[in-house]
C-alpha cells in the first residue's frame, strides 16, 4: 500500500489475496464442522444421524440406547475430534511460524533438522 498525495492505493494482487482468504476460511470452517458431525456418527458403535441430537443431549428422549450413545460420544468421540482439530491447528500454526521465521514459503521441518 502506498500513499501518494494523500491517496491510498492497493495493489490488485493484495486485494485478491484478501478476497480469497475471506472466502476460503469460512468454507474450510464449514468443511471442518461437516467432517466433525460425520465423525460423530462413524465407529464400531454406529450412531445414526437421527439419534445424534438425543445423544448430544439436545432432545428430551431417554432410552438405554441413548445412554449408550451418550457414553460413546462424550467419552470417546468428542474428545478425539477436539484433539484432532487442536493438533491440526497447532501443526498449521507451527508451519506458518516456520515459514515466517525463515522468510521462506517452502520451509519444512528438514530445514531445522526435525524431519525424522
């Protein structure tokens, strides 16, 4: 961005990058949410989408099957999904920090010797 005679101008490349980021981030968050919901239903003890609200405690139904579903969701699947999302975000942040630190968009862990 340059200021000449009090007029601010932006390069077209800079504004296009912002537009792409403002579109990509919400789209990726929606993909993350859909994937997390799908991960809630998949496993050895299958929980169909129709029973998912009751198992999450959003509906008032209470049966033996709902109690089993709640146990599976809250003790196994939700912590696993939360850990996966946090670890993925931390790995992405570590990669971005490494690229910024070395000012190299192709920086990888081998650059500092931690690849294996």
